[in-house]
C-alpha cells in the first residue's frame, strides 16, 4: 500500500499484482475509486460530509437527499425511482419507508 499525500491517492496492491486506487478530498472522503479492472466509481459529498451522489462505472447514478438533521430522506435510483424515509420529529428513528415500487 502506498500513499501520495500531495495528490490524495492511496494505492492498494494485491499479492497477485492487481492494484486499486482511492482518490480522496481534503476531508479524507473518497471521491473516486478505481478497482482492479480499471473501472471507475465516483462519489460526491456535501458540506456536511454526507454522500449525495454515486456514479458506477456504467454511468448508473444514485442520488441522496438529507433533511436539516442529517437524516437520509430520499434515495433516487438510476431509473429515477425515489425511495423516501419519513423520520419521527423528536427522535432519530424512521417512521415510514416508501419504496418506489411497493409503496409504504
């Protein structure tokens, strides 16, 4: 394993010679991951260090939306379907989960 602190890249070498790369931002959150096959995964984070988007090597994108308390309230899948979570007002407990296919 090697670290390039200036470029913010970690290289992980496997015993079979394959390599993975982790590219991270100033907050030490992974922004790009390159697997052994060379496929690239991308990650976006908001100012609260919450994951807001993932992009798979094939371009499939998931998006994530949070409320003011930092609770995940929506997940948008690559087909545009939206899963929603409704949280209890006074507690960090989910009250309802709404799936894009099955409803509540």
